[in-house]
C-alpha cells in the first residue's frame, strides 16, 4: 500500500453521476490500493449534482479547490486542456485538482483519462 491518493475530476455541465462514477472506478483500477483522500474538483463545479452524487456513491467527500491552487500545479500537469485554460484559466481540472488534493511533492499516478462528459486523474506522494 502506498500513501494516500487524491482523485481529481472535471466534467461538463450536467454530466450524470453514472458517467463520473464509472470513470473514477476505471481510474482507480489503474491506481495503487491506498487511502482515498476525496474527490477533488475546481470550485466552479461545486454545485454540479452529478459530482456530488458520484462522490456519495463512491463513499468520498467532494472537495473543491480554487483556481489559484490549480494554477500552482501547472508545472506538474501532463495533459493540458485548452478548454480549461480558456474557461477557467487553469492548465487542467482533473490533473491539477488531483495534484492539489494530494499535496506538496505529489505526482500523477494515473494521468488524465476521459469518458463521456468527464475527466479523471489520480495523484499521490512519491513513496
């Protein structure tokens, strides 16, 4: 078992919980078995019903991260999102949220994967 992991998620407006939950489960299959710190996303998505429902189904807290904290992860993001840069001024949502959630010294364990209407990435601290 490695250290705790943070799951970052981005989604389109109105993305259903089923799509988000399926994508997170797919990402978790690629990650080491670890304590899960929560489902992290940009603060702009705090009111997305699909995100909060998916978090509940997965037994995770939905934790919102402000844009500045996501921008601070720019150097560690592997997959830049032109859409996230235009809309929110951040390099990505899923990867940056995962990195911010995992804390200082974190790395991407599962770089961004995309599904219908959502993206997901997982970060943790180097062992």
